[in-house]
C-alpha cells in the first residue's frame, strides 16, 4: 500500500500503533484543511451520546453529535453535502462541504429539509501544526488514502467504516481489522 501525501479531502485511517489511544483508536478522519501552517480534520466514526437537541434545544432534531477531535470540544462544527441549501459553505473536495450559514441550517432543520445522511455534526476537531501530521504518518500512526466514497462519505455506517477501510487496505491491515478493540480481550 503506497502512502499518499496528506491533502485536503483525503482520509486518515488510524494505524494499529495507536490502538490504545483513547481519542484516535480505530478512527477515520476527513482532512478538511491541509497547508504549510498545519492540518484540520474531523473524526467520522466516533459518535457521542449526544444529539443536536441536547446541546441546542431549539434545533428540534435528534441528529447525532460526533467527537470531531480533542481540539476546541466546546465548539460545534458540521460537514455536509447540501451547499445549495446552506450558503457560505466551504468545499473540502468531491462535494463535501464544511460549515456555512447557521441560521439557514437551523431553518432547514426546523422544517425537516435535511436528512442525517446529508450532514454530520462534531464537537471539536483534530488539529496538527506544520509538519506534525507528516511526522505521525512517517511514524506509521496514520495511513492517508483517497476518499473513495466521494460525496457519499457521510452515508457510510460509522461503526463499520474503520474496519471496512482496513480490509480494503489489505495485507497486514486485515489482521488489525479483525482484532478485538481491546487487545486484552483476544
């Protein structure tokens, strides 16, 4: 498996070397930004026991909230595939967008015009300074791949995403895909 250079829109898959890391174990992240100053990504497969209504009661929706990462966990972020409905969205790549007009979003939520497969909410984000992410990739903490799902990424079942991608990577990754989450349980 050839390691790709991290760029905006690529996926990071946590390697077996960080299986016991409480935040990043068995995670898949979407890189929302990557440049000379650093990187920003969101963990796609770590749902919290919170809904949007739990933290914003006027949202009137039970859309699940995900742990985006350990940085700024008191801030709400969102990724989506509906830029025509949410003005001021920033395209990450392949039809996946970051943020946008909160008022427009909440109007859409109140009128039930957004499906859970169109949007994902996060508390916090994952961030790296300058060369920090590349250093972690060089240490084999992450495998960087293309987003093979395009704008269907948010439709993927979060609980199966890491394992599915590990199996797709093949070879030595398959053994980790089938290993128990807690190695002591082996």
